[in-house]
C-alpha cells in the first residue's frame, strides 16, 4: 500500500513509518505541518523545519503545509496537506506516530475517513518500555530536543536516547508517574538517523534554552553524511 507518513521530526512519527516499511508498505511521501504557534494542540514544533533534512536523508518526497496553529482550525490545514499528498503520490493510507493521544488520533482518523484513506497508528497503546528498547536496538539515533516536566532539566537537552536514557527515565517514571515515551509532553526528540535513511544527519551546532522548568535544544547547523 502507498502510505503518507505524518512526520514531526521526532521519534514516534519516524518509528511508525519504519514499522509500516517493515510490514511491506511503501512510504511514498512524508507530510509535515509547520505550525507558527509553538503551543499547537495537534503538532510538534521543536526543530520542525529540519524534517526537510530527514526527507532528504531518507530519499522520500516531503509535503509541507504551514498553519497558524489555532485550535481546531489547524485541522483544515492538516486536511489540505493530506489531500495534496494523496493527489501527488497516489496515497492509499496515512500513518501516524500516535501512542495515547485520543485528541490527535481521533481527528486524524476522521480526516482519513472523509478522504477515503486508511489510517494506521502502529504504536497505539504500545508497551512504552518495549517500544523505546526497540527504537534503540533497531538503530535509531535520537536526541532530546526539549524538556517540559520535572525533574528533567537543562542537562537532558541534546543527550542521546540510548539505554542509559531509558534506565534513567524508568526510575523517573516510577517516582513521578510520567510517560516513559514522553507522551504526556514531558520531552520532545529529534531523529538524526533511522534504518531506512540513506544518509545520517550530523548536528554541527545548536543553542539551548531553559526557563521556568522548560527548555529546548535548537539545532542551528547540520551536515548530511
């Protein structure tokens, strides 16, 4: 089946695309919604402009749709993006990285239904520890691009999502009852490499900020190798 992958640059959306590839489907295009509102209800925003590099690294066409990121109104822009992808690449379905967010998943499913497209969310209600372990062992290279919950602080910004990260997050999850995979918005990520990438994104320079318990890792210079 020809699939369009909704990608944000983070681990969940790109791992979901990988799962579809593993089951024999073709990722015909990536679709990115670039929100002007960092507080978007639907869309990830840290380093969102760098999905173009991920598309180039994977050798997959990218459809970009801008939005003002206003609640519910941003769904119109998502619909337009999916329609554009479907027309240009003959899509039969859409894949999302949704894990627990009924708000996001239900709205994407509704759009797909109206557009006569299949909707796949292969990570839905997954075992989060098992998922993160698979992410690591499958060869994904992921860094932490944002932190938004205690006790995560500026020292977590830019670190790799590896086995050490997973062990630390397991302890934090037990103590603070936060989502291992960051599904509650505790942290955001950026994928530098994936099993289906033909090139790897090397981060040459970045800026960090941390204020009032939240922080970001803004990637400013990269290289494809």
